[in-house]
C-alpha cells in the first residue's frame, strides 16, 4: 500500500520577540502526515520537543526555499522512435 506525504507536522513552540519588538511564535517541524491509498492517515513523528503540550498542527508542505509547493507541469512524453539522434556529435 503506497503512501504520499500530504502535510508537515508542526509544533507551535515558544514565543519570542524579534529585533523590531514584534512577538512571534517559533514553529518546529516534528514529522509528516501521510495519506494511504485507502484514504486513511498516518503520522510519522521524527522528534518530540521537550516542552511538548500535546498539540501538533498540520500544514501543506513547503519546498526548500520556504514557499508553498507549486504544481509541476505535466511532462510531455516523447516516443522513443521520434528521437532524432543525427545531431549527436559521436
């Protein structure tokens, strides 16, 4: 049975004040939520914070740059017999 990652498991940790004086919350990624083919969910915890209060939130995963993931364009398949190898220099 295949599973795919659907959400990041995030713990809203301690509050802190940034250099501009704004109060913010530090979020810690503690694992991932997966959806199985039959629609059931599975949580994989990779860490539990020391001051864990029992609540974990789930958010759509972000890419490495911290942005929401973009949908990948559908790849156009090219049949093998349509490949023109006359331009290859060897």
